[in-house]
């Protein structure tokens, strides 16, 4: 028996693996993640290493192989736990151990130190509030927003101010000139926010909140760790509950990780954690450089912080005694990695928590089918929070049948009902959001007579029509002239099939000339911080109407928005994808929930061609329970996750014929491996996108009840691929329970 060992886990070159023989006394004791002592180098200096796996044969001359000296007596250090987690991920999601380790371990990189700027408030609370009144009175919204943030936190990171609050330097300078605040320089790696003198007032919990906290805490205190799912409507106070749970876990000397989908869109939430935990909390945002990330990780390891907030990758924070992992908005797609190993943060968090005796708390207003299915099966504990903590009522939702609209002679993208409500809101100086549910597809052009669709010759995706009269491929950048007549049948009825955000913007502008319109989509947010700037402008009430795609329905609260129009609500239903219903429900429920967050009551209009579809009906009623029942029945019927497990084997190759052959061999081998086991094999199929940049793609699906069967089969396939040189020209990736069917 041989152990594969890495010596320096902080170095970028993790792929340097050394083999050592396992002495008989350590057989059965060593496991992945164990810290060991090994003789290293010419002088055989005793060196620390980590076991990452085992082999029955060694790749070198067995006579020259050295032996593992001993297992570390200090118990398993955090690095060892993370190595063990990487081994779990490799096993569960495929890929190599090196890929998994790179995902999980903090890697040191050489980098120069930077100087960070801080903005410090110079006024006391009373003066500050007076100044704030003044700015508001003068309608100086950016100044007001900055001052309000400073009144909450007297010292703000300049980068935070500039990037997240989106305050330009000119506004900061104006505050400096008026003696309101001062910009100072400080060495990096201190926390952006100083400990607050006055901690926020603790809230009196509602009964539901109290119950959630107690259920969690009664187990936790007894050393019983589990997974909890908080299903709570927006505004029911989930964040307050997380904060309380974390506070208690931290009080017992342990640490917590909070995963959020995207910092930029949940900035307000992040600030609340800051206010509560002061400089014991740290944020891991995606814009940190590798060096900054490493530093954050080291602060965590050395015990300088108790709480880490961040996206998916913050899950791997090397806390010495992790007690709790919170995953907010657990249904979000961003929790699934699109890089190998294609792990899901929810499952991986639960695996880590089990290894380290910690609990996991999931929260969502629209839980994923996976989470609710497990909660109903008793694997997770379900904590329901049905009421909003404040007085706000849910928005009133109207569903408009677009087929009827056409019959009534209205050819506009905006239904009569929506137009009336828009006029009303513009009159009242309240804000409107128009959401185009399009899942990121830009308007393609098609022929109304023969059905021809303009496609990229390299990528098998439809080309997008741009204003400059050209057709563009969003995958590879290919461009061509927009044709006047159909290249297939010569018809002149060729054009954009459906409206894009730009078109909606134009229509709104021509129909409501007095309205100030902002648009947020792929095009307007391309530049750095693009979407934050637009959101901030809308928050500053610099516009009456915000038109946009998916990105506008997440995150920020706009208290003055009292009308949300959901255009083409069913567009996402047409996606060829088993999660289409779930995604449609979530996005519609979320979009409708954007209306009426402030004091005023909100309304939403859902425009659809399929008003009877259950995803639309239940979203309009904001009835998650009814949606879940319908959706799970469909998944049961079709044998889709979470009822069964699906493994996608995605194969890509430059040569189409080779790809065909490769897939056939893979499928045949899979058939042999499966033997008597109940596994359904599907494909090889052409994925939705059959070709990217002249590389062809095919996918083979394996479907079965048991996840471990899929893992076994994946392992066998990996071995098969490794020993057959024929696969060298192919890239093969595994995706367990993919977020979409390819
Ligand atoms: P969620 O995370 O479920 O959307 P939040 O925790 O953000 O809900 O709560 C919504 C708002 O209600 C926040 O402003 C929060 O401070 C407030 N809030 C939550 N719980 C209470 C409570 N028990 N008493 C008073 N205000 C509360
Ligand atoms: Zn045609
Ligand atoms: Zn292309």
C-alpha cells in the first residue's frame, strides 16, 4: 500500500505529489486528510505532509520508496480537514484530486501590499442627522446616501463606498470640503468597518423567529448537529434569525460561514452582519485579488475573525473550529460550480459540517426542490416562517393573457392593464420595474414564413440582432450583416422574433415621453460595476422606470417601487430543461415580491401566453406549497432530480466523428459496468449548444435512484478514460444533478 502525499499545501504547484510506502502499523489508520511526518529530500529531513489518496502500486522504483514515518499526534489540523473535504468532492463530483485541492485550499501567491483608503465621519450623530436632512431637502441623493451609510458605520472602506454604494469621488470630495468626512490611507487587511460603539438594537423576535432559533439551539447545545431549512417569505426576518444563531455559535467559541449568492446584489444584508459583528466579520468578495483572499483566509485560520461572509468559495474558509454554515437564498444557481469539480455548495457544506461537527442552516423564500424534498423526508428540519415581520402586505398580482390581448386588438408589448397602472404610478411619482424574462437570450431573428433562424456557423446558437444592423454571436464573437430577405425562402418577413430590453425601453419612452427610463441588461452592464451603477441610480430615484432582465429582480430593495411588470413571463418555460418550471416560479415570485417593499402597497402584472400553467398560477398566487406539489409530481413521473439522480457526462472534441465514436464507447462501457443495477442510460445526445468555437459537444446521461451508484460508475468511467489513449483528444466532464440539461 502506498500513500500519495503533498508536502507544501500553500504552494501553487500542488500537483507535486510524492509517494511513500505505508508501514503495516499505519495501515487502516491513515486516511485522506491525515497529517503525517515523512522523510523528505536528500537529507531525509522530517517534514509535514498531507495524505491525499492511496495507490496499490507505486509509480517509481519500489526499492527507492521511503516510508511514512508517523501520523501527526496533534490531531487533525484544519488543513487536513480541508484535504479530506477535497477528497470527498473529488469522489462526489469527479475531476482530479489536484483540481479539488486547488478549489479548497488557500493558495499563497506573491503580491505587493496595497494601500487602502478609508472614509471617516467627522460629525457626531446629531450634526450628521441634520446634515442628512439638508441633503435630502436639497435632493442631493448621492450625498445623502453616503452620509446615511456613514451614520451607520463611521468608518467606511473607500472601495466599498465607490464600488458598492457607487458614490463617485466627486461626492466624497464634496463631503470632505464641507468637513463632513475625511479620506484616510491605511495599510491593507484591516477590516473595512470599525467596531461600532452602539450595536444595533436587538429586535424582539416574532413567535416564528423565536421557534426557529430555539429549535436550532436546543439541538446545538446538546451537541446535535444537523441541517435546517428555513422557508420564510421575504421580509419574514430570516436574516435576523441567522444573525442570532451565529451570535450564539460564536459565543461558544466557534466560527460561522455565511454564503450569499452575490455580494453586489446583497450589499444591504452584508452591512447588517457588519453592524452586528463588527471587526470579527470579514467579507470575501469576488473582486479580491488572490493575495487578498489568501490573507483573509489566514486571518480566519489564526482566529482573528469569527464570521466569514462570501459567495460559494467562502465555504472553504479554514476556520479552526467551525460551528455553523448559513446558506442564504439556497435555491440560487450560483451555488453550483461550473468549474471542475462541479460541486454544489449546499451538499458540500453539509459534507463539511458532518466532518467537523457543525450545523447547516439553509434559507429561502422559494426553496429549491432538492432542499424541500429532503426537508419533507425528514433529512433536513423544516422551519416555516410564513409572516412578514413588518406590516407590509404581499403585492397584489394581476395575470394578463396575451392571447386575449391580441384578440382585443392590442399589439403592444405592454398590456392595457400594465399601461394603465404605469400611467397611474408616473402620476404619483412612484417607481416602476419592467422585467423581461428572457434568461439572457438576446433577440434572435427568424423568418415568419419558413421558420429559418439565423445561427452562428461555429457555435450552433442563434445570432443576436444588434442595433448597428449586424448579427452577433455571444459565444465566439462572430458577426455578419443582417439579411433583408430570408436566405432560405427569400421571404421579406424576416426579423426579430421577440422584443429585447432595448425595444421595450424605446416603447416606454415613446408611450410615456415624460418618464425617465433606465435599462439594465448584458449590454449596459458590460463595463466594470455597470449593474451596480444602474441600481444605484435607480435607488437615487434618478429614473422612474427600470427595464431589465433577470438581474433587476435580485437583491436591492427599492422602497418607492410599487409596480412590477413581468413581460413574457413564460419565456423561461420554453427552455428545454427539466428545471424550467422551477426557475420560472422562482423568478416570477421574486419579481412580484419586488413591488411594495416600502410603506406603499405594491402591484404586479404578469403577462403570459400560458396563464393556466401551474408555475404561473402558483407564482401569481405566491403559493410555494402548491407549486412544490405540482412540480415534485412531475419530477417523480419523469424520474428527475431530486427524486432520482442524474449524471451528465459531457464530452467535447474538435472532430465530430471521433466524438461520436468516443461517446459510443463510453456508453457501452457504462452498460457493462452497470450490470444488473437499475441505471437508465440516455444519449449520446446533442446538448442545447452542440458546438462552441468549432468544438463539438455531446452528452450521455446516467439516471438512477442512488447517488452512490452514480459515483461508482463515474469512478469506473474515469479509470476507463484514463487508460484509453483514444480519449486523449477529448475533454470529458462529469456533472452530477446538473442545473440544466445540456
Ligand atoms: P428576510 O431575510 O427574511 O428577508 P429580514 O431579516 O431582512 O427578512 O427582515 C426584514 C426587515 O424586518 C428588516 O428590516 C429587519 O430588520 C426587520 N425585522 C426582522 N425581524 C424583526 C422583528 N422581530 N422585529 C422588528 N423588525 C424585524
Ligand atoms: Zn424563410
Ligand atoms: Zn459563435
